[in-house]
C-alpha cells in the first residue's frame, strides 16, 4: 500500500472525510452495494446509510466488490429511507437525489464547495428514488446521457457523482 501512496485502514479511519453521506434507498444488488462502498472509500466519503431492503455487510457478495471497504467506510442501517433523510435534513444536511425528474439539473451545473454537509440519495435499480423521499430532497441531479438508454447502473452513477463532488470539493 505504501508504495502506491494509499492509506492504511487505520489511517483512512483517522483521515478527514468529506461531509458527504451516501443514502442507498432500497437497492437490491449486493454487488452494487459493495461497489458503492468501494467508491466511498476512494473519495473519503463520511458514511453510507443502507435503507429498507438494501443488503448489509457482512455478506460474501458485498465483500466481493467492496474489497475491504466495508471495514473502512462507516455505515449504518435504517428501516425507512424517509426517516433517514428526514433525520439528515434535521441535522443540517443538504439532500440531493440522483434521479431524472422534472426539476432535476445536470450534474455539471450543480455546485458544491465541500463545506456544507450533504447527503446523496441513490435509488432502487428499477424504481429509482422513492417519491416520498424525493419530496424531502432539496435538489435532484442527473447525469446527461446521449445513447438509447435512459439510466445507468447505480454503481456507475455513484462513481460518476461521487467523483464529481470530490473534485468540486477541492480535495
């Protein structure tokens, strides 16, 4: 790890994190969950909140894609996504859904300086972010696409969004 300039697990836990929480709203795939953990580790994300029937570690299929990130990235579970995002909002977090909606803006147009605490909500692979959760969010961002498909796999979308926010934060 040292030769690659990577943090040890202990150094990661002690490192200053982005004030950014990822909320997974009813995500089905353990591989997607593991990939989000791995991406959260890569960009020093503070925490992941797994909601509803989103699978939780420890599980072999999560570990397969997380590659140890379930041991470094802090996470918690909430039975209700709505209650989880309401608690985050009450704690002062800006809530941003990654979803194509009537009022969503292109990710490139969304600005964040990395100071205000923010929670990014990623939804179910088929249904997206639940409407009652969208109603509580302060904003929605989407990743513009030019092909025939109108959505990306959640782990791909998470990678794009979290990298973009990491970059915008000045890290």
